[in-house]
C-alpha cells in the first residue's frame, strides 16, 4: 500500500461490481461500493458507504432520498416504530449491498472496520437537540452505535476481527449551511471518547485515527492520499495481530 503504482482500484461503476449490483435496480444508487487491491502486499480492501440521508454537495447537512424503490417500506411508514428501528434500516438500507461485495471479494473478510461520525454530525437537527442538549444527543448516538456494532457482528459471523476507527479532526466553518462548526468538532472529540468504551464493550478494536500526526487534509476534512495510506497501514497492522496461528501469509488479507 505504500506505493501508488502498486494499488489498483475498482469503483462502483466498474463492470464487475456493477453487474453484481444490477439485480437491485436503482437501489445501487444508494451505495458507494469499492474494491482496492494492493498487488505487492496481496491486500484486498472493500468499502460500502451508505449514502442514504446525506447530501454529496454543500450544504452538507441537508438530507436526500437515495433509498430508491423503498418508498413503501420506509417513506410511507416513516412514523412507524419499525421504520425508525436501526436493525430494520440496516436490513433494507445497507445489508443487500454486502453479499455482492463478498462475492467480488472472494469470500468473507478477515476483518471489518466500522465508522460512523461525520455523517452523524451532518444529519439535520430540526429540534436543536444537538446544540441545546449535547449530552442527550451523545447518549442517543451511543445507543445507536451499540446497536450498529451488534448488527455488524451478526452480519459477518465468520469474521474474527472487528474494529472501530475514530473520526479525524476537520477545519471548522462558522457560517450558515455548514455542519462543521467548532461545536461539532467538540462533539466529535466526545464521540471518539465514547466510542472507545463502546468498542471495548462489544469486542471491537479501537483505532485512534484522530491521534494520528501529522495528518494532512486535502480539503476541509478529508485526509490526503499519503495520510490515508498511513491510516490503512495502522488498521492492517491491528488486523495482522488478530489472524489465527498458522495462517498462511501467502493468502490475500481481506478487510
């Protein structure tokens, strides 16, 4: 992973992944699915980014409907308790994208790395709870993260290594239509601290990406490619220590 020339990436629009997702129709628009393979290190990384509820351009906090074809299941029952249940949302919103990724991957992953921070901070807060009652908001977030960790463990029963990585710092913008304010940055620090406790409770490794220095950003919040490679190496090092004794290192590592 340390040399750009040794990394090949297949994005969501590649033929192989696109064919695997084709049976889901417009649902594939709800996911960002990627495969990245380091040929020199024999490492294959896969990514599924759930895009429902976020907007890909500023103002970042505004939600969009990318749950195409699920209007009856979700939007029509948006006040229904089941529709607000995290397990139900995961089942209809993200879980269908996982089997195609596993097929493209060549089998169940050796490790699963989880994160949910920036999108949580950017979600709309019409009642102002995040600003007026941050402790209440943090506790609600912690409950959701606990449920998410349990759901992910059940989704990958053959996987031995689970990890949570913290959110990195970002530049703040004290203007309207921006979520990345000084208050949000303070909340992120508290979320990172809470996630350490939650990871220990649910058997997740806790990767402190926010402590990585020097971290260079290519924009307001996204790390540069060299920084991302270093963070990936940190995750792979943790994964490597969890592999069973006798594991053949000539096999590809999958995360």
